[in-house]
C-alpha cells in the first residue's frame, strides 16, 4: 500500500468504507437481503484485521430522496426517510458483524437516537478507531439534499482516513462510458479527480469527488459482490479503480 498511500496515522492504516444501500439489498434492489448483509459484514471483518475501519451506510434500499414524487411528499421529507433508512441498515450491519466475530462495533448517528446509536462526535469516533473498534455511521451528516457519497468523504476527511473504499453494487470501477449500455466501455485502473469531474462520470456524487480532491483523499471504487475485495485492496492488489490526485 505504501506505493499508493501516505499514511496519516503513523504505521496504522485507517480506512472508511462507503457501503451503499443497494449493497445491502443485493440483487433485490430494495430492502435487505440476508446473504448480502452477511457477506458485507464478513468483508468488513476481514478488512478490520488489516486496518482501522469506519463505515458509512447508505439508505437507497429503503428510499431515495429522488423518489419523493412517487409518494407525493417533498424532497426534505423523503431525505429524512432515507436518513432513517441508513439507521436501519446500520443496526442490521452492526448485528451481522457482531454475530460473526468478537469485534466491538459502535453505531454512531448524525441524528439523535440515543436508544439505538451514539451521537456522532468526531473525537469519540477517532478514539473508537484507535481502540480497534469498528465504527458504523448512519444518517449521513443529518441534512437533506445530500447523498451519502458526500458525507462518506466528509467523515473520512474528519477522521483522517488514508483511503475511502467505495463499495458499489454491480459496479466494479470507473468506466469511460456506462458499461450497462455500452459493451465497449473501458474501465480505468487509475483516474484523477479532475478527469472524473471534467468527464462528468457519475459513479459518485461530483461534490464528493471535489471534496476528496481538495483534501487529497484517494478513493478506490470496486464491486461490493467481489469476495475478498477489501482485504485484497488493503494487501496491495489493484482491485477496481483508484481515483486520486
């Protein structure tokens, strides 16, 4: 990893995993798939043996803000539901990790819900990581009109992570075109933030890429269904696409 990363935390690698809601839904596209949840938990446990691990969970498997019109509600309400969805995913993920290991897992939330999760406090989260605990973070940054892509980068920067792993459901990297519609699309091994932004590649929220670029936070985009991908990445294998300055 030394060839691609400059560690910010001495000799200990610290990563943040951005797990989309679709990752927890598996092939269903909606709700929670037990096999997908179990698989993600297993991957996180394996990664935690190689690095300090924080996780930001999405909520698109419950409701996306852009779906507000389908329910006749405004975007703010839909985003509030989406944030609550991330809390559901966080509780499930915490339980799955705990059931498979003896890891100490802390769920932290940007919205107050003290019966379910600790409030997100940056220094407390960093202390958990230093003690080897897995920190799962829900509710984004607690504000509407923001996808969980942006909060994942913000939390990674706040927590001084060395790398952000963007686990995508069915997407194994960054392409020069949409591989779902263009069979000739070519996957990049490495691409710069400026190129991603200028080309309008939407594998993540453009605002997230801008924030990562400004803080020189490398992002590795990979397919969440690829078994052993996280541990392989941490072991130095170039899985997926590295987006970097």
